[in-house]
């Protein structure tokens, strides 16, 4: 991944950007998959400056998920070739913000759209690595199972998909009448 096609910025890279009071800051929250298995912990938020909003969660995945991911590549060459292999230190991945829900009481991020095996097979990266559009698109295809998504430039139209609808918004308290 390179900075040439930099489209995403870690929230901490943008001193003028803050999580608005009417949104949950989920950094430090545990993330669970569709079967309620722990995938990892949210360590950062990724912002698209053009869209001026958070579009991904940066997840530090659990060691058990990494070990299970390595097992997925121990197949004979006749069973197919993978386009990548995660390396030691590749402990992070991103999840589109609209593919998660929040359990606010327990401070957990839940995704009923992505299962543990899909997370285990996902391409990961080292903490702090610049995320390029190729990685972003490949992971989006991996999570959604939609290989037909063919975009040469990731722009605001791309982020208008339901997978990027923010689930972090706090609902205003209901007034008692």
C-alpha cells in the first residue's frame, strides 16, 4: 500500500477532525462477528476527506483469527492460488462503517454481515499503513461478496452505498409527553 493513491486518513492524522458529540467514538470497543465470536478491537477510525466523514473502522484482529487465517492458506496448489498472503505483523484490517451495529450498553461493535471465516481470510496490514484504493476495493469485494464492483476511482459515489451509512450516530433522547 502506498501514499500515491491516498484516499483515507486515520482520524489521528487530522487534527481538525473530531468525533462529533452526536456520534459514538468506538475506539477501544470489541468487535464481534455474525456468530458473536470476537474478531478484535477497534483501534482507529478512517476518514475520507472528500466525503468529510468516517467510512471505515480500523480493527486490530485477535491472534486466534490470525492463526485461523494462516490455516486457510495451507491447501495444495491444485486447490487454487491465493492472490496474497498475510505476513507477520499484519494484524489490522478495515471494516465499512455501515456493515456494523452497536451494542451501546456493552460497548461492542457487532457485524451480522461478516462471519469469522471471512474475517480470517481477509487481507490485513501493519498498524499505521496508508490504505490505498486497491486494498480498499479488494476488501470491500471480499466482505460483500460482490466481485462485480468495478471502480477505477473511489469517490463520493462509492461512499454513498449502504455499506457506508454510519451506524455510529447517537439517536436524540425521546421526549416524554
